[in-house]
C-alpha cells in the first residue's frame, strides 16, 4: 500500500483543499472531511497484504535477531521510506540497533505548530514474534513456525495503514508524531525498554504513547483501550463520534507488564494499549493469517487514525496521573457500583392488554399496605385515565406517578360498575429527570451515570448506567454539583428538551431529554 501514492493522494489533496477554500472559517468542517478522506484510503486488501507478508512461513516466526526478523525489519524500512517519514533512529537512519542483535525502526512526522512541534505523540507496535517457539515462550506445540498473525502482524499492519493514510493527505499535525516498530518485545519488552532508556527525543516531551498489540481478532465489535486512567481526561480523548459502525470500546482498569506500553507507564508517560483480546491461538503455531478479522482491523485502523490526529492537534494534553499506579480492576466494581432502584411510590403492578380492540392498563397486583390498596384499587381494575389524561400508552401511568408531587388521580373501570376516580397519595419524592451520577477523578469535568429510573425522561431518552455525561446544552461543567445546578435551572425554567453530550462505550453522541409525558410502546411494568 505504501508504494502506491500518486492519483489517490492527489485526489485526497484536492478534496481537502476544496473544503479549505469553501469553508475557510470552519476548521472543524475541514478537519472532519480531511480525516474522512484519509480513512477512506485504509482498505482490507492492503491490511491483509501487510499481515500476509509478515506472517508468512518464509519469515519463520520473526524471532528477534533472526533472518526472518531482519526480513520483517527490511519490509518496514521500505514502507517508512515510501511514506516519506523522517528517519528517526540512530545516525540519520530508521534503524535503532541494540544488543544483542536487535533493531527498532523509527520514523517521524514533524509537527508544524511552533509552540507544540517539540512535543511528541508516540505510536508503536512490536514486529517480532517467537520463531519456532520454546518452552519459555510458546503454548505449544514447539518446533513449528509460530507466524504470529495476530501477535503482532495485526498491530504492525494497522500502524502501517495509519502511516499511509497520513501520507496520502495534506494534514499537517501541530505536534510531532513518532511511529515506532519495536523489536524484542517477546524478550522482556527489550525494544521499547531500550528506547525509553535511549530515547531519540527527550522522554519528558512524549505526551502520550499508544501501543497497538494484537488487534486482529475483534469479536462483536469490541476494542480494548487500556490505560485511559494514566492521565486525567484520556477516556474522553479516546472516545469518538465517528467510530466505525458496530465497533465499541471497552476501557478496562487492569494494566499489566505484558506489552510495550509498560516501559512508558513505568517512566511516567501517559500510555495506552489497543487490543482485541487473547484467544486459544495465542503463542501457538495456529496463529495464522486465515484467522484474522481483517474487517475488524480496518475498523481499528480508522479509529487509531482519528485518535492520532486528535492527540497531535489538541491545545493541551494531560500529565501522567500517579494515582493510576495504585488503581486495579478489583477497585472498579466498588467505584462504579450502580445505585439501587428507588422504592415504588404507588405499590401496583400492571400490564398492557387489548380489550375490545383498544389498549388498556390492567392492574395485575396491588401491594399490601400500599397507598393504592388503601385507596381501593384492586387487581383486575382497568385504568383509563391519569389525572384526567386518557391512557393511550403504557408509559403514561408510570411517568405520571414519577413526576407527581404528593398524589395522583386514577380513573378506574370495573365490571358492571361506572368508571370512578380514585385519589391516591404517593410515597417518596417526585422524579423529574430520573438520573443519578458520580464523579471519576480520572475523567474531570464529567460524570458517569449510576442510576436511570425506569420510565423517567432519562430512561425514555435511552440513557444507560455507566454512560458518561460531558456537556449539557452544549456547555461544559466543572463538577457534579455544577451539573446539578445547571439542570435544576433548566427544569425550573421548563426549558425542554435538555441536550446532553454522552459517551456510551466509547461512542460520543447527543441525546435530547424531553420532560413532557410520553407516548410509548406496550409492555409490563410496576411502580
């Protein structure tokens, strides 16, 4: 792929330039269009071709320092030259050799902002594997070529496609971007450890390090993004509104010494691992090209391209968060625990039935001692109106109960009786929005949802527990108290709908919450 620039590159260039001329005052529109054009150059064919070369039997498993490993290094050097990256290894070359006989390959896309070009985003992937395997590094059987298609021809191919996509656009990053292919990862992370000890730029100038390792087995659209807690706000930076359809992000808390993100983490550099998970072929001869999810790799490549561009162009990037050193996955369940359901206000169960060709709310049970029982409501009653509003859907009753202050009036029809109104006092407090939230120190200026009350305005808008809230009415907020104050003010003025920017499993999206009583779909419920 990297050898075929020409007409495709010119087309992308003309597209970007055309947008720049016609929308000169809209940097956001230009950036989005240029990014989309660059992402379009990433293809499954080219990803497959890169991975097929690296995972071919001829390279004999790419063990560090072997003939196959050096053949892989030569292939990568050719790709870096074709993309016209600046050599950034040792002595003006792409190579950074180190003992005993290994070599990293490093290229640079120079930044253009006078204030930011001396800051660096580092994107890396290891290209070595375990050769024929041994008792120390293989899950067996040993003595056969371990091609390492997923580990890590997939990550290398993904990184190559990002490099190529950038080379085909005229995008000029504000910060500089280092692309590194590590050798000796399978030997105690030797390549990345060596670069951290002998960096080709001051290590303190590396703002974020992104490690792409084993992204070839995407299942059900899941991509792991580990390490977002290593700097405050990284989760937000690594979320996207342009995520490929069907893909979602998992943000695990566990962070281990198992790939090239770790030396940077140890050195206090915010670092991220992109990964699609382990599998039965891990470190076995069966990790072959035929088992790669190439479409998933394309999704991961498009995502990585966007993230690299965003990191390079952000006005400021967060510093390393030392608290991440003491955070572990077992803490997550406690910190992200959802709140229990609210107690019922009425004490009634019902279901939606069709009677005489019309839908109706039919009471199926009344709790003993509840206000509904005291008011005389019985199982089998049909509720035809709530506070004088005809019941035309199953959501009206619970929504009205939630928002009523102290009592509610139900119009009830019974066999052989005239409809009558029952006035029912309600327990608990009224629910206006139906949301509860909590702050996370790793994501300042945001909250995550800990409870969504069923049938509330928030529930009807589709908000879910663990969603992140980033803005309200298009404005940022500084704390959960500030968010509450803002929402209360909006509700007091009856400004509706209330507009939120949310993140759900890494996908940024907008949600409008209406405070009006709903029209819904039939179902069973209780309140």
